C-alpha cells in the first residue's frame, strides 16, 4: 500500500511507482473523482467491478451508481462514501465473476490515504483466481489424504492430485540405495483411471533425473521432444510434466513427487507450488515408512553380518515345512553349522577380529549356496542353512562337503591369517518333524555329534541319534538330582613315591552309581556337568568331601603330609569368590592349605592367560598347591611355563603307555622330567600299569606316579583297608 509520504513524489516518479504494480490501482479524491491510475487499471477496465470508462478525471462514484443490479458494486460505492465521511478507514471485498466460461475470483480493497487537509482514497483490485484454485486443490488433496498413513497415504495422494490438478498421471517414488546408475521405485502410481503396478526405472534421460538431483522441474509442453529417449513418455502420450524432490531435514533426497498430463498446462507454477506443499508430507511419510522397514529388517536380520536371523529363518522354515506336509515331494534339508575353536580365535585375537571373521565366514558360505537357499546367523558362531528343492540326503551332504572344503582356505582378517573349520549337522525333511523348532534342534543335535566325533565334519540326524539324545536328556535330568539323592561318591587313587612305593597322597575322582543304569562312565556325566553348569555345585561338593576325607586319614594314620588332588574346571577357576570359598572349606575341615592340590589343564590356561595367572597367584599365595594335569597334550607355550605359579607337572598317560619301547614317548617323558627338575617342579606320571613302565620311569628319575599297577580308584572304605596293609 502507498503511504501519504510516497504521494509527495513528483508526478513522473509517482506514476512510475503505480505502473510498476501488477495490482490494478486508482486514487480518488474526496468527491470520488479519479486523480490517478496505473497501467494495470487501464488494461482491465470492465473486468470485475472495474467500471468501464473509469479513467482519470471521471467520477468513480457516479459511474458506479449508473450500474444496476450488481450488489457488490453498490457495496463498494457505499464504502467509498463512508470513507469520505470519515465513517471507516478501509474496506475489503472478495467476489467472483464468470469470464470466458470460467469462474474468476477478485479481491477489491479501499483505504483512506491522508493528504494534507484532504483525504484521498486508494482503490485496488487483484485477480486471485489462481490462489483460489490452489486453495481448492490444497483442500481437496488435504481432505483426501488427511486420515491415511504409510502406503495408503501414497495411494491416496496420487489419486487426489490427479483430480485436484486435472492431470492424467501422478506418482511418488523412492530412491533405491546404492543403485548405479541411479534408479527409483514407484510407491504409488495413478494411471488415468486406475492404480498402475509399481515398478523400478532408471533416471537417465528422463525428466525425473533433474528432480532427483534436487531441482523442482516444470515442462509445460513438448515433453517428448525435450526427452526423446524416454520411451515411457511416448507410452503415456505425455505432453507436460511437473515434479519436485522429496528432501528430508538433513538434505538427503529420498525420492520425488510428479504429475504428467497428455496436454500442455498453463498453470504450471500453481501445480508446482501445490506439489511442493505436499512433498513435505510425502517426505515425512517416506521417512516413517523407511524407519518401520528398518525396524522390521533389524528384527529379522543379524546386526553384524546382515544375514537373516533366527526369527526370519524360522518363519521361512515353517512355510517350507507346511509346503512339504501338503506335498511330500517338496523335499528340503536344514544344515546347522558351528565354527570349530572360534572361542580361541576370539580370545586370542580379540572380538573385533572375531566379528570380521564371522562376516567373512557368512560371505564364504553364501558363495557355496544357490540363490534359492537361505543362510542365517543364529547367534555367536552358529549358522543355519535351508536347502529347498533337493531330492535326496546325498544332495544335502554335497552342500555340506562344499562348504567344508571352502573353509579349508585361510581367512585374512586385517593382517591376520586365520584358519578355521566347521562342524555341520544335517536334518532331512523325511524325518516327519512337526515344527521348525524340531527340525532346527535335530540339525543342532547332529552338529554336536559331528563335534564329538572330531570336528570339521558333518553328520546326519537319524533315529539312532535321536534315541541317543533322548537318553542324554534323561541322563541330564537324572544327574541334576543325583547330588541331592546321594548317588555320587568320591573314589581315591593313591599317588605313589616311585623310589619306595609309599603312598604320599591321592587324587579324588567322582563316581556315579545310577539306581537303574548302574555305574555311569565319568566321561558322560562330567561333560554333562560342564554343559549344564552343574560343574559348579559338583565341584564344591567334591572339594568339601575330599578335604573332610583327607583330614580324617591324616589323623587316623598320623600322617599330616598326605595330600589330595582335585580336578578343577575353567568355570570353577573363573568364580570371583574362589579363594575365599576355598579358605572357608579348609577352615571348616581343619585341613592345611598345603595338603590340597588343585589340578588344572593346559587348555584352561590358554582361555584367558592373564586372568588365570592372577587367580593362580592368589591360590599359590594362600598355600594351595597347583598341578598342571595331562601335561604334553595341550597347546600351552613353554615360553611362559617358568612364570606359572605351579608346583608340579602330571605327565599324561598317553606318553606312559609305550614308554617301555625305545622311541619318541620315552624321549618326551625324559625331556619333561629334566625340564621339571630345571624349573624345580615335581613330576607325577599318570597311567602306570606295568612293572616295565615303572622301571623305565624310575630309570628316568621320575619321582611320583599313579596307575592301576598300584591301585585303581577306590572307595573310602576299600582304600582304608588298602592303607592298613
């Protein structure tokens, strides 16, 4: 609007200002006489409420009063008179007129302009048809999409855009990540009278290419001539195009929104503005869609390898199983794969290297499979594979062999060359499994069988294996109750001084007499105890019983130098309250710390050498003896053997077995004895069964030993008689 000060310009300057306005403007004096107009006013006389002949020098009031039957004109006249009579300051009127068979909208404004002692009146009129059309279009699309979200919103948006903007096609797209050349996929596509099928397409040589680069685009006509290589434009007889990018708050382009018409468009700027308004809502919905998809993806995929996880694998396996149940000819197999010695890699090289190994492992296994096969990471170092469309068990084993062969090649993880292998269990669809859980469990059982038989191999689940597993589960159940029921008992094997064959101590060995099964081999239930965590309560029970028994024998035989050795597991060694608990047992039984020998293995040392050394040092500090059991069978390094706080080495029975024959075993035992002497460690030979073995060990100056030559492990009652001899 023009102020009074602006009217002080000279006539030429003032007229230039008026003519620069696109709005139709005239200025009236206090009588209603027109004293000035601009070029827009002159060009539109007779349009809307602009009275014909309303030129400079004419009285606008008199000209308007001569027009009859137009209520809006009379309202304007009355408003002008009220402004002249200081009854109002301004007036505004919005109205419509039909012009060229089309409704046009206008707004007319009146405003008093102070000018010295007199008042002048500014009268202006503006064609707001385009704004009204935009308002109508916005309302139409907004109402049509108001209560929709997600995919429904995209369908609703393109449908209502075509109607509101009078175009033939509308579509919204999403950029496909990491596609080269760039491609998009339609989320919704309205094709004249129906929703078209969503599809992917390349952006090259299309009007969409510039939009996806971040620029709103308007091509009001000649679209096919501008983009002659876009054959889709020919297919849809496209003549005009309007498109805007979908850009999120961080400036990333997610897709675009566009409309196409088979005819030229005249109001392209209006359509562009409307698309830009709804692009914001479309962007928000697209971001929400992606977030939901990411949540679903994360719930069904492994975060480290990107492979399907157990949930997705089970879903897919259930569908395949139902398909097989409907038609048994649809055969399939489940492979359960577990890396061998992965914990060693993880602990020795670190979790970062371990994670990278798992990623590479997944890729290498995937390369052995068909595109129709499903590979999943179940967790840790466990993978599962679903093989569809196979006919025989032999087909499944071929894949297992192919995978195991590929794993014989080394992995390069950073600068580390890593060798690993895998144990694989196979469950075939012929075994009448009723659920995906059962199939996966069967394959898991077969995998553990493969590990038990030496690792780096595959085993097929069958009924025999199933019976073994059922028996093992029952054995596990029985073992959990055995301790409470008093079915466990300690037997003791004497440890002998080989120089005079006197008893210097014992090794405590747990035995289980099952009420129905009878004697249960220790190898069976000790492994159960390790797997189930029962080794912790079992271990404390063994320690307490052994300490009580030894103290009783020390008193009965008046020999405080007798000792007892107890096998210790890694889980026991890792307990935070280990030393305090041991001291409590020693105090309760009255046994001196030096009388207790804890036997650990080389493999336990390697699991976490720093933590283990710290624990062993604490045990050593309170006077408990530490013996390294089964020495020579593990993979400990001799470089730090001298720094271990141990008191003795126990030579594994495998070296004693053939010691009577001149060969490697004899030389190994000799080397161990000499090394132990140099380190001031005691040596105990295990598994002495013959006089010849005894003589050989005596010749090698091995000081102590145990074995069936002297005595089997005996119950306390029988051992009492043995000691009385």
